[in-house]
C-alpha cells in the first residue's frame, strides 16, 4: 500500500490491483450465474441493522464493502433480468452488453463531443443510423443516446417546440399544445409540465388506439399552437400501437411535427413478424426507443432520433466560452442533440452486442417474446377462471381472474415474490384490477408462465 494518502485511490498498487480483481471477479460471477434469485426489497431499518454505517472516515476496506454489497444490498434488489420478472418493463441485457458496460467505465470514455470521443461517437452513430434505417427514416437521420424515454420524449418535444417557434417567428400563441392519446405514457405529461405547455388529450376507442379523426379535430382546434402530435408505438399498459400511418397522412392537411414514443414497443419493428404493424413510422420527425427495454442493453439508454438532426442541434446546443472549441467546430457532438452536456457513451454496450451477435440474432430474440405472448394468451383463453382484457399486440399480456378484487391480486403478487416464484405486480384498466405479463426476456418460457397461471387457480 502506498503511504501517501492523497494518491492512494488512484495509483496502481497491490491494494488497487486486489480491489479491481475482487470487483471484476464479482461481476464475472453475477454475469455468468444461472441461478440468480429474484430477491426482494428489505426495510431500511433491517438494512441499517445488517450493514451498519458504511460511509465512515477511515473506510471499511474494499473487501468488506464489497461483501456488504454482495450479501446485504444486492439481495435487497429485485433481479430485473430474472426470466420471471414480468412487471413494468423488465430488463434483459445480453451477456455482451453487460460485459462491455464494464469496458465503458474502465476506459473513462467521454461521449459528449467528437473532439474527445470520436471513436465511440462513431460507434454509437452507427447504431443510431442502423436503427433509423430499420424505422424507414432517411439517410440523414440521427440523434443521440440519452438516459431514458422520459428525457428522450422531453428532448424531442423541446426540439419540436423550437422548430415551431422558428416557423412562426414573432407570431406566438398564448399557450403551446401537445396533442397525444389519453393513453400516452406519463412521461409525455411530465414533459408538458416541465415545458409549461398544455396537453390536448385525444380520447381513444375501446381498443386504446389513437386514430386520425381525433387528431384531426385537435389539429384543427389548436392550429399553430400545436408543438407536436405524439403517437405511441407500443403502450406500456397493453403494447397498443396507434394508427401511425393514418396520423402521418394528416401531414397532407396540416403541417405538424410527428413524434413517435416507441420506448418499449418500437424494438418490435426489427422483427419481420411485427414490422407491418408500424407503417407510418417512416414519417416521424422524431422518435425514441429504449435499448434498456427490448433491445437488451443494460440500464440506462434511450435512442432519440431526429429526421433532421439539425432541428435537435438548434434547440439543444449549449454555448459557453469554455465550450467555444466544441461549438465553433462543425463536428458531430452528441451533447448537442438533447438535454444534457456531460454524457457517458451509453449506446456502446448495445453497439458491442449488436456488432458481436449481428442484427439477425436480435430479430429472433424479439420475435421469441411476441410468439410467447401469443401462446400464453391462448393458454389464458383456455383457462376457466381467466380472461384476457385485450388480445396482445406485442409482448404485453393483460388478463383478469374471475372474482378477484385488488386485495386478491395484491396478496397473490406478494406471495409469488415471497415464494421467489415470480415478480408480477397487479395493474388495472378502467378501475378494474388485473394481472399483466411484460415479456422481453428471451429466457422466459411458456412453462414458467403457466406455473404463474397455476398459482391463480
Ligand atoms: C411508452 C413509454 N414511453 C416512455 C417511457 C419512459 O421511459 P424511461 O422509463 O426510460 O424514462 C416508458 C417507460 O416504460 C414507456 O413505456
């Protein structure tokens, strides 16, 4: 161990060598484990009792700190990559993506500017360009990986408003308006709140699909005040895909920015069996898809893509004297395309995985979840006490158990986790409680899902 305290944490020494080995060895074990339990949350009192104070003046030492993490903190976190984690939207990063995430940290890569990170920016851009091509956008389309769908939607809508401001010049409406489905993700309402703009929610039919008629009325009513129309390609609740082609066709009548929120579902467009459901996406002015959802990347990454990246750049480039070197150059700097400045090149784990395995493996893995959702829906239809709330569109399956109230679903869900059998939290639709499987993990199986259905008998 070095005796100079100021450099102890940074020098290469026996101590740091040992620490790095310990952490990499733990990461290797966790990444390659085939029996990682689901685990469950623990109360703060219990965590404090078990771990004691961990931030101290002298430090605990790397081995003890890691042991506390491994044996106390990690087991108090639900394993989101477990094949029976079916709540919210699970995470199912590929082995390549997980392993490469370590490389991203180890290499101190800066992904904000071409000057500092040309190589990684190039790699991320290759992925973004490939995705844009899959979605039918023109060759010039591009963007940036941001933290998640919430920031992706907000950044796109800020760019859309900026474009509308540029178009209108001095003539500004009293209030700006975002047109979206009443079933749009909560992050759109959050963006409106942050931007201090209004939402014009368009009511959908029973099937939850946003259709052009309602959008046309909203566009006619709000005129130039409309920042954007947000269509969802795969709602979180049901996987419902709006009538994007119909909405995009309104561009013949109105001049508006079309933003597609595909945080969860747009990944399905990579699968030949679902591609046809996404007609119209190629007309988007901006779109998002989250690799940490159904593109098998670790948390956290959202691909934000603009049809015309310059519209994103004009809205988001930060200017300051110390940044002149960057902003005076004509380079492609990812920081310029969203609400952010310093950024980790969070698209790299996806790049490495995609480069390693190839696109076809991704198409297969996504298709597996779509097939499985259909199979389990058929099984649900065959069970006497169960009823689908809607036919699955992608890989979300929502169903009800006859006679169950919210308390029954809660007790069942708690028991499943207590027994370490599955993590399935109840959801609801129009005030009626239900159960919901969100399937994105290629290791989730039909038998695993029927075991959960059996527990509802
Ligand atoms: C359709 C949709 N949009 C946006 C989001 C928000 O994404 P994030 O959680 O990455 O911020 C989600 C998250 O589930 C989503 O499903």
